[in-house]
C-alpha cells in the first residue's frame, strides 16, 4: 500500500487495531498495528485502556522486506515501534507526528508529518536513478464499526517522487482470548502520475543507460496488500507482535521493467512496552 516506508515508514495509526500497508508501508505498519490491537494498552488492573487514552508505547524488532516495491530481493532492517498519544498529539509509525482528533465515538481524523523512504542506487539496475528519502504530509480518517477498523489516507510527498498517494485499508481484529489477538486486513493504494512515473517509470536517459525499455505510467491503483498480524500480551504492559504481508503490484505500473516480481512478501517480529498509570 502506500509506500510511505519504503516507501512507507510511518504507517500504523492512531487507531488501536489498524492494519495497513506500507507501505513498502508495510512491515513497519504491520508492526505498529500489532502493537496496537486490543489489549496492547492496559491499565494496572488489567482492564483495556481506550485507544484514545493518553499512552506511550515503545519497542523494537526486526523486519524482512523487499528492497523496493516489485523487487525480487529482500533486506533486513531494524524495526522501531512507536505509538504515543498525549491529548490530540500523536507520534507513531503510521500517521507520523501530528494530531488525531475524535469526531464521533466511531470516527477520528488526523494529520501529520511522515518519513517517506525511497530506494537506494544499489537496489535498482545500473542507469536507474535512486529516489531520495523525503518528508511527506499525511491526512487520514479512521472508522470503527461492527468490529471492523477502516482507515483511508492521503500523503503528499514533499521530496523524492514529489507525488501523491492515497491508501485504504480495512481490518477485523479477532480476540482469541485474553492474551492473543489476530488481525487480518486488506488494503490498496492509488498514486498519481508523478509518483508512479518517478517510482516505476524509466526515462529516455535511464533507458539508454540501463538498457531497459522506456516506460511512463499514468495515475492509478498500484498495489493490493493482504496482512495478518498476531499480538500476544505477555503481561499488562509487554506485548509480542509478529506479522506478514503479501503485496501484489497491479495496474499499469506492473508493466514496468523495474518490477521483477509482482508479488512481494514481508514480515516482522517485535516486542513493545506500554507506559501508563
């Protein structure tokens, strides 16, 4: 989904049970989603803390993910887990650093600054320009209804591709018992022509230097993601999360010579601790 980690580094949300993409949004997204499923934030008496309550969750882990969306190679990265709320201020691995405001008991909206990861020169064929890491501005809305958690967001990338991506994800947390919660989810990402052309496109100069066919995609849906996260509450404050995702490149961008594998898999494992009263 949105590739705010590899394009999507910031991606899990101010919603306690959200699962999404990352984006290359995806492993980091999955990790934070896992740390935020019901049962992640607990009061001293063992009762669940409402997701909108003030809390600080931090942790660490590791992730395995494709070097870029559509790559046939992977890399291992350290995985920070961050989920902080103080009033309307939030800082997490999905929405970035910003605000999250409850509109109703079922809907909240937010906006924040996010980190957008590009791809390295060594990850793409010789002659293809790298995409620099950049900042982005993300706006999102989350709806909780009938047990489902749905999130839609739009990110404007201020550097790198300088494009715009929109994503949508829906998940359904299943509480197996007092300790274990399983969260399946599905999502998709749309990107404008500027983003797609910079990320998947091959300019005439790049084609001449790399030997690859020239390619200039337009706007459209670029991927579909299936996620599965398991969160195990080791104690009222400690949580163990594992998850994986399958990302399918779709639409015009799947015809790019840069896309070596249309289906990418990623995974993560992390442990986190929630501070609180």
